[in-house]
C-alpha cells in the first residue's frame, strides 16, 4: 500500500512556475477597470504638465555659432534696399504689363550686383481630391493641362555662386510678392532681402550658394514656391514648354520682349539651379502691427505635423532677441488665455512648486501661473496646427522635400515711414545675415537637434521623449481592457455551456463546442472589418462628389451623408450586419465586438502616432474614453444604480462629442465662436484637409468614424 502511494506521488508532474511578468500581466487584465482609470487620468494630467516640464532651448550643433561674428550689413546696403523699395512703389502695379515690369525691375537689380538671374513661369494648380495622391507628389505634367493663357505667374530667381564653395549646397531666401496687388509690407520685404543679397555678393566667407526666390503670390504664396520647387527637384524633359509657346504665342512674345533688354552673360531663359538645399527662410513684413514692440513671428508647422530642425528656430530666436532686440512670437490660441479653470490649474501647480521648493531649495519644478497659461496656449496651438496637417506658410513646400524651412514675419510697432523703414531694413537684414552665416558654417545637414517637439514658448520646448509619455498613458488601458473583455466573454460562455454536475465527463461534442466558442471572436472581427471598410468607402466618396458642377458646400455635405448611409445599408445587407440582434445563448457578444473594436482603435492610434503625433493625441482624448465606457444602455437601465446612471450620461455625452462633425463644431465654436460653425463649414474644412493631402483626413474617415459607429452600435445593442 505504501509503495502504491509512493508511485502515485512520483507519477505526478510538477506544476509549471508562472513567471513574474506573466503574473503582472494577469493582474493588470483582472483589474483592468482600476488600471484604466489610473492610466487615463495620469495621461490627461501628464498632458497638462507638459508646459511645466518644458526645457529651455539650446543650440545642439556647435558649428552654427550664432552671433560669433559682427554683422557686415551697413547703411549703404540699407540705401540699396530703400532704392528698390522706392522704384517698386513708384511703378504702377495695376495691369499685367506693369506686373511684368516689376519683375523686370527686380531682375535688373539682381543683375546689377552680379547675380545669375532667370524667370520661372508657372500656371496655377487646382487642388482636387484624389485618393491616390495622399502620400505622393502630384504629377507636374498633369498639373498644367488645364489653364488659360491669361493665368500664369512669374517667379524671379537670383543665384549667387559661393566663392568658397563647390556648388553642391545652397541656402534659399524667399520673399512672396504679388505684382498686381502688392502691399507696402511685401515691397519692404523685398528691400530687406535685396540689402542682404547685395551684401552676400561681396563677402568672401560664403561657402554655400544663395538663391533668392521672389515668389509670385497672385495665386497664393504656397503655390508659387511649390511650383518652383517641383521644377527644381523634378525637372521635366518633355516638350511642355514648346506646347505652351504654341498655345499662348502673344504672352510668350510679350515675355520675351520684356526680358530681351536684360540679355547678357548673367541672364538665362532656361531654369537655373544651384546645389542641394540646406535650409530655407521665407521673409514677410506685416503692414500694420498691434504690438508694443518690434516683433518677429515664427511659423514652423509643415504638412502632416512635420517640423524643421529645432536648431534653425533656436538660431533665429537667439539672434533676434540678443542681437537685434526683436520680440519673438510663436502662434498661440488666444481663447485659452481667458480660461478661468486653466489659470486656477496654473496657480495649483505654482503652489505645489513653492511647497516643494520650501522643503528642498534645489527643487526647480514649477513655473508662474501666467507663464503656465501662456505656455499652454502655445502648446495647444502647436498641437492644433500639427494635427491639421496643413502648412502654416509657404515654408511647408520645402519640408515636403526634406529641407528645413521656416517663415519669418516682421511686425514693426510704428508706421513704416522713411526713418523707421531704414531701422526695419537694417535690423531685419542683419537678422537674415546672421542666420545665413550660421547655416553657412554647417558641414552637413541639420541633424543634431530635435525634429519631433512641441513649443511652449520661443525659448522652451517639449521633446518627443516627454510628450509621448502622456500619449502612452492614454492608450495603455486599451489592450488590457480588450484582453479582459475577451477572457470574461469566453469564461462566462464556458460556464453557461458546461455541466457542473459532471465536471470530469468531457465528450467530443463538448470539446468541439469549446473550440467553436474560442474562435467566436472571428465573427466580431468580421463585423469590425466591415465597418472599417465602410469608413474607407466614405473617405473616397468626396472624389465623386467633387465632380458635380455648381454644388455648394452644404449640398455637398448632405450628399456625402446620404451616400454614406446608403453605402452602410448596402454593406449591411450584402456582407453582414453589425447591428444584428444576438442569440440568447450569446449574451456577451457585444463584449467581443467591443474587444475587437478597442484593439483596432489601439492599432489605429499607434500607427497615427508615427505619421502625426498631434492627431493621435487629440484622437486618443476623444476616442479612448468612448471605447472604455461603451456598454449597452439596456444593461445600465436594468441595473438602475448610480454608477450605471453616470455611465449612461457619459456615454451619451461622449457619443455626441466624438462624432467628427460635432467635434468640429465644438472646436470651431471654442476658437471662433459658435456663430461661425455650420454644416458647409465642415465640408470646407474637410476639403482643405484633402487638398493638402493631410493624413488627418484618412484618420477621421478610417479610424475615428468607424470607431464611433461601432461604439454607438454597442450602446444600442439588443441584449
């Protein structure tokens, strides 16, 4: 008997030891509700702490050395710039012939200082939605197919060859100028650029070619710069120019007559190029200013949230503040400055910092409440414009070709009479000279500093390693809740199917049923896939709606809504119904749908964070709470508890806010007032997103909208 007991003990296999990481994962899944509350609250708190955690900017690339050399721009160069301003101001800029005359004057000034000059003629590009052009540049040959002979622009280009360079690198200076309806600010920006340009033809330290592009902005500043860059980077070897000459002989003859008198060794009718672009500066001057100081505004956001290297902004900020005495501004959301709860939050953070500093004088956490409010307004603006994916200036065209570029807009505090005009030309010219001199010192492209960052002031930033913490905390509950829902659904189903009286009697039929139930999530995955397929169809529908002639924005939006509903009904009837009533034996089917929905949202937000972090951050704030709280309203109504009532209210509120048009109206009302929000405005906003190939449009159509539909279907699920 003892031998039998010993043999039975020896036959027993030891239980496998569970690893600590597995135990921790099981703990998180089993306590997913508590973990979700902690993570999401921490993510929102971390987002509001970003202005406090911002660091002072610093120049990472030592070779830049801003301000190490004394400026060489003198009063003589200022006089040259003033002379150009006077000549352009005195010319009549109302007819098209006078427009060509203005470009001729600018070209003659470039030739007088020894620069190589050429004209670049382009035709306006019509922005039209095309689903295949989101992540690729449009074909330049197709852009010029439809145009009239009376609509074309002329870019004037001057190039200085560096005496110490090999012609492989170049720095670009852009000044937008509309010769037909030019303002004095545009003319003054040309005067500043010409004063610097005339200086650079005389210096001996120049190691990179200088390109001065006078962009014809009659069709838009971005369009002129983009057309020139497209020709610079992707030259055409077709007979398009000959075709243009045959179709518009009068304009081409007039153009040739106007430039014939300037023909010489430095002037060329062909398109001229320099080296690879290292950096680009877009210079503008505002006619009137409401500032108390001479200020310079920096615009850095490019398409799909791309930003230039932070060192370029740091050089401009350092030279403007410490060398030229200019006040530097970055864009902010002014409505945030008047939020009372934001001021209270800033005071709380300031009080906590003071308490911590009293305990430990070395503790440097915290900023004043006023600085916190302004930093939050600038941070919100940076997030907003990056999330839109639309460039904030013509510098965005350079970023599409991986060239670091920013737009600088000078705002004088006084009227631009002769005295203050000389001061602005001198200080603005020396600023541009200093930036060009710093970039000229580089031996390679910008790479030392950050490309992924958020600004909280011109001299403070939040790096990617800090702001990603808030995003990670926001989306961290999603996989845990998805796993918890899947486990609970299968466990409850297995308990209901099993026979507790005979736990050891497992037949083949029971094993087959368990296998079927374990793969039941595929049905939910199919439904989620169908809804996301519908989202892709909705995203493509505007391409066909745009073909309807004379269709107002409101009508286009209504057609879009009707076609979207019709396509959902067709998919519902042909493939499967995401709203079908479940069987009585599948009471937890909604939980599986929610689990798969949360998993798809987690994947979508993760992918979007790689393309455009700001869009993913705002999307997480809208979608994560809606996904976590989604639960059939019937179950909460039956429960009748205080917790269920609160969940019903939250679900209804989030269901309205997370709907894309409703989110647009709410954001539009907060920024510009609710009187400006209308249905047609949403269509125009969406139209601007696809016109700029913004990935935010795809995110709204293929991630946010399907997620909203699935969550609403869960709320109205027939349990």
